[in-house]
């Protein structure tokens, strides 16, 4: 549990070349001052799993990946 607390103090934003497809941010209110419990970690991981995928372009800007639109025959 201490790993997340230590990570928070040295956190650097991800770089596009690192290869990721999910990204969430935790506000200060979502970061427990007494350290993370197992339940905290499970909730964060579930939130990450439930978050939309991101797409990072060559310029490093990100956006969510939208599902393809269904084509209407007509």
C-alpha cells in the first residue's frame, strides 16, 4: 500500500511513447492521507477498468476512443 503513496510524490505524467490505453486521475480528496487500503486499491483498479480507452496521437494529445458508428442502409 505504501507503493501508491510513494508513487504519488514522484508522479510524472505519462508520455505517449510509454504505450497505455487507460488513464485516470485521482483528486486530492480521493487520495487517503493514512495510506491506501486493499479496498481502496480494488476500487481504483475497477475505476480504471471501467474508464474509456484513450488514444494518443503523435503530438501527445489524447482523446477517448469512440466506438464505430453503425452504418445506416438507405
